C-alpha cells in the first residue's frame, strides 16, 4: 500500500492525537511515523498501514493513495 502521509497527519491532528500517542497505539517507531507523514516513506507493508488506520479509527483507504 502507498500511505498518504499528509492524510495521516490530517486525521491524527483532527483527533488531537500526538505523534507519541500514535506511536503508543501502533507500536511503530515515532521517527518512522514522522517520515511517513512527511512523505519520505512512499510504500509500506499492508499490515503497518492497517495498524495505523486502526489506531486512527479510519478505513485504510482514508490514509492511502491509489497505486
């Protein structure tokens, strides 16, 4: 899946969630999440994207780009 970093950031901020909280909910490294939000990570395995979507309580399609 191709994560849409800016969409992840928008959803996270709309929920008043810090990057640290997203890290705690997903178990993913905060630096990794930050790089993803900034668009430095353009592909990720499906499981990581689903984990982020679950933590944000959105469908994966809300935080991914069409391939």
